[in-house]
């Protein structure tokens, strides 16, 4: 499915890798990898007002009742701490009854009565009062009281988490992230609520940063290999084909099949010449000349310019060009269908599935015999978890173009994922047999080997998966993402960190614009505990992001790593290493 991140087809990284080099999942949760074998400082000695949780501090009696000694004493003979405990216990009863203002008064009395040296008890009273303020949605007061509690008991998990929730309500996401990260680490990543809050805040921060950064980013042309892989996903695309007979000068018309030297003034024909020469940086400007002059190839120039706008991640400029082609009365059906495919892919990347579906359906209506429509719509259906419909589209593509190895491989992968997630072992085997048939019939299709390798990895057939990646590299030695996948395989298979990193470094050497390689390297560095280097890698990937959505994801990874560095400094934690 063509889009502003074309090679990866905008599929979820865990769900479907439809073109060679599409990454495996490396989501926000992958960065939170400090899963401790034990919880460091798992509690504070308090319990939630009204709960049955026992104290883990010095006092061994439940906090909902006074100590046995205190129960037998008159109020005026009780120690200050006992009187504070009695006030707190009274507050807990009000809390359970939903009388939060009365509970606050009691907790305030407990704070006033408690000796200042009794920090554990004082922190509990502040935390309990914060819980009552939370019920009243007084978020500033919650933050203030939790801060008092944490000052006295820095690893006080409940106070940290309650403050994180209040900070999130106050839209102070940076400090919220630091608190919830501390909670996740101190709880050894065992609390689903804290993990969900961390994920939510990371996504919000990522979107905020990406919105500003992406708008002001410098457009960057992808590597030649990336661009060629993108255009290879289309088989019925006029603008990506060599200069056609009707596009050449009269004296060149007998040279069909050869590259014609373009000397006339057409900006579009010059752009096509630059495409054949892989001189991609000049294509947008030459297309603009054709459009400004209203030349013979205006529709083609608009579509080619829009395509390269998408390739450099400038969807804002691409859409008006695509709209014009689709609405042009004299544009050919092939051009309109191609524009609809690309606009539909762009909409999907922008998380507008209804608009995306409409464009793909319109393309199928106006050009029923175009295999590209069914091929790319099949990928959309996979993204929408409509596997049966996706397989139907791939079948239609194969009928129209039996030699489409990519569609055959993608169909196998779609069937495999459906069987794998459904735990249907017989269908899994059928899909694996299908892969064997694809690579037998299409031995030059690198994508077939790559997709088969991912399925083999799922099945823990690591040796054979490694062989498939080697075949990919043999066919496409300049495809950087294949080296990344092979590197990840070494980590999963042999736990060979050095070899894995060498392969990923090789990917960066081949293609310095391979954002997937930087992202993967960053994630591995997090696991190694090298958080500063991880942040550097994520920042490199951010600068190469080809869509706002991808940039938001990368910012989430970077923010997660940064939050962990801050928590590590603050709490003296050392991350485990691979």
C-alpha cells in the first residue's frame, strides 16, 4: 500500500510485514525493559483508606485501627503518635462512607498531631489525605500532598502513582511520565494500571512533539533502494515506467525499450529522465515546471510530484496534487486509479480508515482490471483485520497478474498470521507449505524469502529463517532492513549480541537513512542499559521519520528512555544488561 512510508506499507510492525524489510514490533512497551527479578522498595508501610492491606513498615498493626495499647488508654493520656493514628483511623471511616471533607479534616488533624520525626506515619497521612482530595478531583492538592509524602518516603509507590495520575489530569505529562516510570520500575512492571498510564502519557507526549517537529522538519529524500522498493510494489503505474513510445521525440521512437535522451522543454519528460538516472532530488522541481506551464503531461507531472512529496514525508503538499488528478476530466483511468491508491494509503497512515477504504473502493470501481488496486487494498484489509477480504483481493490480483510473486507471498503471510493468531496448527502448516511453493516458483522474489523468514521465526525454526534472510541478502545486497531482521534473529536465536549489533551496524553503513536500523539499535541499547546512546539512536530515527505518526512513535520511545535515565539517577537504580 503506497504511502508516505511506502516500503513498510504502514502495516503494524508485529502484524504484517508485506514488503521486505518491514520491521517487527518495537513499540513503546519494548523500551520499558527493566523487568526486575525483585521489586526494589515495593511499598511504603501504608494502606489505602478502607483497604485490608497490611503495613510493611515498623508498625505491624492494620492502619484502619488503633494499636492495642491505644485502645485501652484515655484520649488525654495517649501519646501524640497514638492520637494521630486515632485521627487517621477516624478519617478512614469517613472515607469509606464517602464523606471526603470529614475525612480530610481528620487526616489534617493527624498530620498536625504526628511528631515530625515519624516520617513513615506522616507520609501515610499525607497520602491518605491526597486520596480524599482525589475523590474531590482537587488535582493540585493531590499533587501537593503526594509530594509531601514522597519527600519523606522517596520510594512510596502509592504516593508516586497517585501524583502521576493527578499530574496527568493537570496535563503536566513530563513530570507524570517520570513518576509513573518510577512506579513501573519499583513494581517490577507487574502493575497493569501503571503500565497503561505510562503508555498513554508516552503516546500523548509523542503526538505533541511530533505535531510541532514534523510541521517544521526539513524534507529528506529516502535512499535510492527505498525508492526503488516503493515503485516495485506497483506493476501498473505509468509514471514509474521507462519513457514510453509516445513520450519520446520522433527520432527516438524506434528505440523502444531503451532510455531516450530528452532534449525538449517538457519538465515531466526531464523528470522521467532523472528517475531513470536515479537523480531523484530534481524530480519535484521539473514536475512543477510542467504543471506551471500547463503542459501536455500535466496530469502525469502532478501524480509524479505527489508521489515524491509522499516519499519525502510531505503529505500536506501531496494531497492537493492527488486531488487534482482524481478530479481531472481528461486524466486517464490508470492515472486516477494510481492517485486513488496513493491517497487511500496516505489516509490510512493518517488513521482515517473510512476515507482510505472509500478511495480504494473507488479505484476498484473505475479500473476493475488493475492488479495494483487489489494488491494494495488487500494490504489495507490486513491492517483492518479483515483477512478473508484481504485474501480475496490478493487472489484477484493474482488472477490479473499471475506472475505477481509479491501478491502470492503476501497472501501466504496473511493466511499464516490468521492461522497463527487463531492457534490453528493445520492451517499454519498449510501456509508454510504455501511459502515453500512461492519460493520454488519465484526464486528471485526477495520478499517471498523475507516473509517466510518471519513466519519461520515465529515457529522458532531459527536456522531455516537465517537461511531465508541470507537468500534475501544475496538477491538484494543493498536492502538495509534485511540486515536488521537478521540481526534481531541472532539475538532471539543465539543471544549473540555482538553479531546482532554488527548486522544492524552494517544496515546503517549500507543506508544511513534507514530509520528502522536506528530505532532497533536504540531499543537494544535500552536493554543493555546504555540509555544515553539509546536516546541518540532514537533522535537519529526521529530526524528520518517519513510521517507524523511514525515520528510520534519514535518520540515515545525516546521519552521512555529519557524518563528511565532520570529515574535511574534519582533512585540510584542500575538497569540490567543483556
